C-alpha cells in the first residue's frame, strides 16, 4: 500500500468510475475460450464456446482480450458480431481447424467478424481451412452458378483495426476477405495453399478504404492480393508472392453498376513462379467503370509468366471461337461471335523500377479497350528478360497512351 499515494486512494473512493472507465490505462480483461467450455481436442466443435467468450468480451465496457491458448480447436462456421463496448483484441495462439465434413462446406464464411471498431487479430497461431477436403467440390471454373466454399477469414464493416502475426493455411476459398472496411492494417501475415488449389486468393478487397498491407508472405492458388470495385487508398508493401496469380486489380465491369478502383500503391514486392506479376483486368464486355491512380513500383519478377499485364478482354467463361455464355446469373454476359468490348476506363497507371525474368516471351502485355483506350500510362525503368533461350522478351500493346522513361527492356510500347 505504501507505493500508492494517499491522494489516489482518496480519488478512488470518491470517484471510483474514474479508474473503472480509464480503459486506456487498465490492462485488457481476458476472456479465455477454455473458461467458456472450449475443448481443444481437435474434434469437438468449439464455436459456441468461442461465441460465448466473444459476447462477454464484446459487452465488457473496457478493453477486452479474447484468448485462444495453444491447442487444436475445431470450429464450424462462426461470425463474431459487434458493435462492442470497447477495443477488442482477439489473440489466436493455437490452431483453429475448419470442418472436413462436406455437409458443412457450402457457406460463405468460416470465421467472420462484422461491425467491430478497434479490433486487433493477432497471436501467431494458425487458421487451418483444411481445404484439401473441399477443393474437389469447387466447380467454379466451369459452372458460373457454382456454390462458393467458405472464405477462411471474412471482415465485413470493420473499422480502425489490425490483423498481424497470423498464419492461414489451406483455405477452402480465399484466405482473407475485406468488405466495407475502413482503416485496416495487415502485417506480418503468412498465407499459404498449394499453387493448384482453386480460388484460394490471399487477400481479396472490395468496397474498402484506407487499407495497408505490409510484410506479408503469400503463396496460394489464385491472386496473392486482389482488389475489386470500391477499393481505394490501398497501400501494399514488402510482399512476397508465389506461387499464385500475382497482385490484381479487377476483374472490373462484371456488374451492371459503375465500378471503380482508385489510389492504389504497390511497392517493394517480389513475385516468384507466379502466373502474373502486376495485373489490371476488366471483363469484356463490361459496363462503364474506372480504374485510376495506380502505382506499381520497386518490383522484382522471378520467372513470372505475365510480369506486367493489362487485360481488358477477360472472360474465362467465353470460348475463344464463340464468345457466348449468356446468363442472368451474376450479370455475366458475353457476346455471341463478334468483338467484345470493355468500357472500363483505365488511366494514370505507373509501372516503375520493375526488373527480373519472364517465363513467357511477352513480358509486357497492355491490351486496352478499343472504345476507351488506356490514358496516362507510364513505364519507367523496366528491365525484364525472357528466361528461356528464345531471344529477348517483347512488349505487346494496343490502345495505350502514355510515355516511357529511363531503361526500357523490352521496349516498343510507349
Ligand atoms: C475506438 O478508438 C477510438 C480512438 O481511440 C475511440 O474514439 C472509439 O471510441 C473506440 N471505439 C471503440 C468501440 O472502442
Ligand atoms: C495503420 O498504420 C498507419 C501507419 O502506417 C497508422 O497511421 C494507422 O493509425 C494504423 N491504423 C491502425 C488501425 O492501426
Ligand atoms: C522490401 O521487402 C522485403 C520483404 O518483405 C523486406 O525484407 C525489405 O526490408 C523491404 N525493403 C524496403 C526498402 O523496404
Ligand atoms: C528498385 O527496386 C528494387 C527492388 O525493390 C530496390 O531494391 C531498388 O532499390 C529500387 N531502385 C531504386 C532506384 O529505387
């Protein structure tokens, strides 16, 4: 007692609420899932115990920490919903495992968070989506009405939050999905799934603003990072991507409504053995939309199939000879025969300081729309070699306006 000055005791007696409400100086109150009945035996469904811990933590008027200790926790589809009464820290030290029972596959979320402000997800543990059991059930490459498999970690309407020091392996669908989020930092995260696992995007972003991604290592079967409509003010740095399909903007223009992606900055990224490096793709045909103010800088390509690519003729469901699969599902529509045309405007795009090797001869492929050509595209200090002994790499461009500066290997586009 002698270390507590008398006036503090007096204050506490007179104004007990001062200390009770000063959440910034109190340590977090801990809500350990084991105290809520979680078994960590790898087979019992612990989701209800997690939800009870979350609900108590969320209602606590102060800083709360939901703690998942070391151990194997089996979780069915579960969503942690706010708003909460204070800052939330969700510490995953153990391994969370998803179901392998096919009856539980067809839901869009494995672990979800919704309507939470000031959330931190961390702890060094694993989210194990156990995707190998589910990937054979994915027929989305041939069936556009396919039922989606669950995304491992889905953040919807989350603000001022962080995901750090976490690992996700073998997601059934994407590893992390951000929808309608604002001010999220993702760092020191490792995401992995085999290069041939279907639709296992690393981080997929839509309708979100102020997102920072740094120091992440992603190896997966689809895009390492993809940004679709409504993504703006996204800063991505210090990324290793491979295997995977690269960092992509789009696909844009699939919906009938106008779509947009703006203010994207991708710096200091290494791509190794990926299908693409930096890519912008728009559906063809597509409705009027916009992708602008995009910077790709300080990038190393190591054996990348399409290092720099703008593809405004993206329609994987359309056959090359007969551009048709008309359907009302997902508003997808391709033309029967004839030319398909994207109406997505792409402008103010800079590719700067990009070097390394291409595994295909065409290292730069900028295929813009005939009706709305790309504007203000800049190529600055590009040095890309064709890896095979088939002569130098080449650049192939159409409907692109802009300028080039510094070293240009291969040259000839701008
Ligand atoms: C989140 O943090 C901000 C800034 O510290 C604070 O104003 C706000 O009340 C917090 N919200 C919650 C739910 O803790
Ligand atoms: C994210 O990081 C930036 C600095 O890089 C910082 O200004 C911002 O407050 C951080 N946001 C959160 C939610 O931690
Ligand atoms: C670039 O990213 C790598 C990998 O994350 C990191 O080790 C390195 O420090 C970064 N370089 C700069 C200049 O930020
Ligand atoms: C170009 O990018 C590489 C790879 O990120 C980086 O190490 C190098 O410092 C950059 N060069 C300049 C001039 O910024």
